[in-house]
């Protein structure tokens, strides 16, 4: 009897209507706000972590974060498939336990190898249950407003970046990195457990409805399986375009503050405002860009997003020889608008092209490759700076690669016919 009750709770499907989707969006927003907010706090504690675990080896300690990002992207392929197969609840429960254990173990690490296992591997397992499962869940609940739904959920990332690090600097930094990461682990466990209780698979989107839309009464919508999508040229065009675009997406986030300090002579406080403006632009565009995509179409939204990102990079490049504070801050916000728009609508575009039934699996595959390449631009920009002594070439590289992604993405973003194959 106990085993049956446990199984019923695990697989609980409430009788919910379409309006319950707003509860799902709120729970998803909370998870992305808290998990990404904590992620952006790593730099606050980097010197202290280095002093405790590997004195004088800043590059090696920085690899903790780089591998955390890489593994969380790669693991998203598995968590996306798990979400399609079993629903979001067990995935979020796994994520909460994984991230909590990872951060708690990290806070107790005495050797660097222990920190790598705890933070970069176990913590990444938990982190991988956030972006892909929750953005794809949003577009399943709101098939006719997928851009807005995805934008609302992912705005939690920008808001977390804007709020959590300053609060941590005020409250947790004085307590030390070990106490801070123990607090993060327990807080994220509570957030993930709460969200797991609230999220629900969209009606008519579970395994028993392999080719239906997310809302009752909207009929059938053909959906690609992962195997089928690999035979579609549009998938490879979109994957290639997004990989090229996202290969430089973290370039300003990592290098714009040191550019402002080293090349323009700004104080740390004024230099940090560049990241604040990137976050503000990202928050506004994730919501506004998603709504724009629902009205104007995804091709126009992609063109605007990528074009805006290119303009942001060009403004940074101009700053490398003009040194204008207004141009620096304006470029940071313009880049944030372009970056946030594309991040907010990419899951909706995948659902538009390939259907919603296997949206989490397909999104996980794309995210694993495209987001996994995001560290490349950060490394190349550092190499350019090392070779030239400035960031002008790095920002020009960002503008060029972003521009090159546009024809690939525009070629992909068209309605795609489902291959003649039976349901899988």
C-alpha cells in the first residue's frame, strides 16, 4: 500500500486547466532566478577559494567554473530527455538534491580535486535540470504565446544576475565562501523542492499524447523525435547558427569589466556597471523580445536579436579607440538586449520548428552543443588581448561571428515538414 501511494505521489497529475500554466511559469522563474543568481556569485569568492584550495593558481581555480558550465550544458541533453519521458517533477527533485549536495560538499572541500568533483560535476548535474527542462515546459504550456512564456521564465536569469550577487556581497561575503556556499546549497534545495511541488506537465503533452499540442481542444500537431530531427537540414542550420552566435555570448560578460578598468581607466565600481546594464537589457528584452516574436514572427525576432548583438559588439570595438563612457554603457545595454532576446526565444523557436512533444529532448541536444561552445569566445578574447595588448580585436571578432550566425539562423527558422515516420 505504501509503495502504491508513493508511486501515485511521484506520478501525480492534477486536473489543471490552461490557466495553471501561470503557476508553472512562476515556479520556473523562481528556479532560474535562484540557480543562475548563485552561479553569477562565483567571482565574488574566487580570491578566497584560491587562497584556501590552490594558492597562486588562479587559472586552475577558474577552471572550476568553466567545467561547471561545460558539464551543466552537456548534462542538459539527459535532463531534457528525462523531462519528456517522466515530466518535470522528478527532474527538479533530482536537480535540487544534486545541486544542494554539490554545493554543500564544495563548502567542505579541503583539496582542489574534491572541489572539482563537488562543484564542477555534482553541482553541474543539479544545474542541468534548470534551463532546458523549464524553458521547454513553458512553451508546452503556452503554444500560442511561446515567445512571451519563454521570455518571462528566462527573465529570471537576468534578474538573478542583477539581485543575488549584490545581496551576497553585502550579507554572505563577510561570512566567508564556505558559509556562503552552504547557505546557497540549502536555499536552492528549498527552492527546487517547492518548484517540484508546483510544476505540472502540460495537458496533452505527456508520453500518452505523443503528437498533440499543449492545450486541450487545439488538435494535433506533428512533432519530431530526436532521431527524426537529425535528418532535417533546418535543425543543423539552427544548431550551427546558435553555436556560432553563443560562442561569443560570454565574451562581454567576462572581458568588458576588465576592459573598462585596464583600457579606459575606470574604477571597479564604474566598470561593474557594464554588467548591470547587460543584465537590465537582458531582462527587458527577454520579456519584450518574446512578445515581439509572437506578433512579428520568429524570423524578424531573430534578425533583430542578432543585429542588436552585432551593434553592441561594434560599439565596444569603437570604445577601444574612442574611450567614451556613454558609448561603453550604451553598448553594454544594447548587447544585453540582443543577447536576452535570443536567449528568451530559442526554446520557442525549436518548438515552432519541430513540435512540442519532444521539445525538452531537442532543446537539450541543441543547448549541450551551443552552450558548451560558449567558453570558446572567452578564451579567444583572452588570447587576442595577450597577443595585442588590447580588446579591440576581440570585440571585432565578436561582431564578426555574431553576424556570420545570422544567415544560418534565418535559413533555419521556417516551418518544417515532419518526415514520414510513425510515432516513436
